[in-house]
C-alpha cells in the first residue's frame, strides 16, 4: 500500500506575528500550484487564517486539525 503525504506551507505574512491577507503574488502562485497537486482522498489544515486563505485559493476542502497549529515549516 502506498501512502503519499503532500505538505503545503502558507506564504509568509507581511507581519511578524498574526495573520494577514494573501498578497496578489501569492494568489497568482496558487493557480500554478493547484495544477500540480496530486489527487487526494483527504486534506487537513491548521486553524490559522493564513491556512484557510491558502486552501481556499487552491480550491481544496480541508478539515481543521488543531495539532498543526504550531508546525514550523521554516522559511
């Protein structure tokens, strides 16, 4: 059985802490990214608004997973 895990990171916000709206550049990048996403059976997202905006821009329906709240994907 093959399991595939794809992790996506929301683009950095303009502020150091807190959530901000996605920039126009980030929204443009979403269009290119969605074309390269593999088919998936389920998706999860962190409870942040940045994560919600990213999944919405990608058109991905994802369940909120509180355990992803403090996941650090680096910069």
